[in-house]
C-alpha cells in the first residue's frame, strides 16, 4: 500500500505490526514449550513458560497504549483504522494464547510423576502440533494480509476440534478404568482444552485479518467439530 | 431478522429518501479550462451531503452550481442539467434571486452585513417580502436566531452590530440569515474552517438540528467533520465525482482507491 504523507504515521503503524509479530513468535514458543514440558515432565521448562507470560502481558499493554495514542493523534480512517483496531484485537488473542500456555505449564507439576500413558501424550502432542500449525500460519497470513488464506485457516479449525473430542473420550475411558487416574486425567483434560482454545484464538485472529484486509466480516458460521459439550450425556 | 436483512432494509430506507436536487452530466468550464466532468450527483432530502476532495478537485465548483453562484463569475459556463424538485434551475425562466432564496448559502468566512444583528437576519425576509409588520419581523428574527442556536447569546443586544460578535457567533448569524428566508436547501462552503473547535462543535450541532427541516450540502476539508455531520459523502478528484456513498461506509471501507488514499492521507 502507498505510504502516508506524514511518514511518522507509517512508523507508528509499523511499530504495531512489528510488536504483534514478536508477540506471535513468543506465544508460539510458549505453547510448544508448555506441551514439551508436560510430556517430558520438565519442571524447569514449565517454570520458564510461566515467567515468559509477563513479557506477553506487557507487550499487549504497550500495543494497546500505542494504538490509543495513534488514534488520538491521527484520527485514522478506513484501512488504517481497521489496521489499528485489528492490532488491539490480535494482541488480546495472542495474550490469551500465552495465558493458555502458562496454564498448561502450571499443570506440569501436578501431572509430573503420575506417568502419562504414552498414547495420551502422543494425542496431546498431535493436538498441539495442529494448534501450532494454525498459529504459525495465521501469523504468516498476518504478514501477508491475504483474505483468502485467512478464510482457509478459519475453515481448518474443525480438525483440531475433532481430535480434541477424541482425546476427551480417551481420557474419560482412563478415568473409568481406575479412579486413581482421575486427578492426572482431569489436569490433562484441562491441558487439552487449553490447546483446543488456542485453535479458536487462531481462528479469531484469521477473522480479524480478514476484516482488516477487506472491511467485511467473513461470511457464514465458523465450522465446529467440538462435540464435547454433549459427550457422556444420557442421549450420547 | 438477520443482521444482513436489517442492513438491507436500512439500505432500502436510505434509497427511498426523496431526491431534492438532481445533477445530471454537470460540467463546468472557466473559459477554456474544464473544471467539472459530467458529474452525476443527487442530493437527498433532509440529508446532509458532504463534498470532499483535495484542493482544486471541483467540490466547491459543484456546490456553486446548485444555486447558480457561478453566474457571477465571468467566463464560467455550466452544461448538463440540475433540477430542484422538478424545476431545471438553469432554465431561462428561473428567477435567480428566487432560486437563491430556495437554495441558501453560508460561506467559509463569516460575512455579516455591517449592520445590526436584527437587520442582518431581517434583511432577507424584507427584500423577499416575507414579512410586513414589526411583529412579523420580530418573530422571524427570533425564530431564525433560535434555529441557529444564537438567540440566547444575542437576544439582549439585537441592535448591536453583527460584526461585533465572535467568529463562531458571526458564522451562526450567517446561518440564521440563510434560514430566515425559509430556504429548502442550505449550501455550506467550508463553514467551520475559520472557527475554533468549540465554535465548530456548535455549528456541527446546528447542522445536525437543521437537517430535520432543510436539505444540507456541505463542502469541507476536514474528513472528520464530513464523517461526523453527514449521512452521504461524495468524493471529487480532478473535476470528477469519484465515489458517492453512505458516510459510514465511505470512512470505514470506501470502494474507490482514490477515496481510500485521500481519506487516509496517503500518496495516491
């Protein structure tokens, strides 16, 4: 896009873009580390994830402040206004992603030593891989601002939901087999939920990018394959 | 009703607003130089229409065609057709003085007559024969000043000169003067560019209120002002009408790249 007549305005917008990308990189790292810490019972790594979260929180605050000052100073219009509002939303989503990683990291202590069955760990890792791919791709789309790619990411959240649902079933099975599994499995259930939520945030970000690029909201319902809200009910 | 359906209904409602003025293939020449190129722009009734665009784009030229202010400029020639209700305002049978009573104008720089506040407002009704008795004049002066939001500030000094008021008050006096002859359309050519932010806010508030009774067309260099006061916005560039749209759409997601560049302050 062409540059502003006032070049410092461009600098202000670039600052937001750069900080969002940085937040995205850190959030990705935190999620990957949290799952690795969980699977390997790595307490030191979990501790690192927990302390990294404050960096992400600070970044979100700084982006929000910069966005407000830019709005006040420049009275942005059209694509510029959407860009700035989009930055605020995306920063909030990424901050939440960091929180979810942190929450998973906190559960490492509770789960450590209870010996997670290999199959479950594998399932969690797979779920995390998918969520991380979503996150990575959505950050690439943020850099390219392609509405078509944003839309295709939005449609792929279904896969994560399906795996989450199957993990949920497995965890229920373990708990029914042996009540001693209930504590670790409940923690793992929360971890799985955390990872699944990351996919939702990636989808949110994709929708925000679509809006930033086109000025229109993406059409149609977001595809859903998360059946866990009715699993285990009498009718199931 | 779904969101899309609501939006569609609103659009339809907007589109059924009657047209007060219709400009068809309007071109303006200053001697050899062509300033407007086949502009097709309709002015909706009881709507504020903002004309925006860079300096020299033709927005003020178009505004002036709407009450034939261009007639006063030598060498200026207007082609195409402009109607007010059903009347072709360039028809030779049209009385220009009467036309300008129906289509009033407020200028960039407040220009009160060097007379009392009272006379500034009563002058129009007097020459158009709209009032006869003292009581008639008193009433038209009071209601006009009230409509212009100036009554409470000047009611105790109506005999003082209009030029003694502050810039913002002078501009509202000019609006009262325009309103006094009960026009149907009010044209405003950058009415706030000489005013401070408080006086600007008062004039904008006034524009908002006047909309109920008048059709307003405003030329402004302030995009924020256009966004605040108007329901429709027309963007001019190099003598062409580039885009006309609902104001809300225009400033969040315009259709034309030139509009986009202009309102965002980018190089085109």
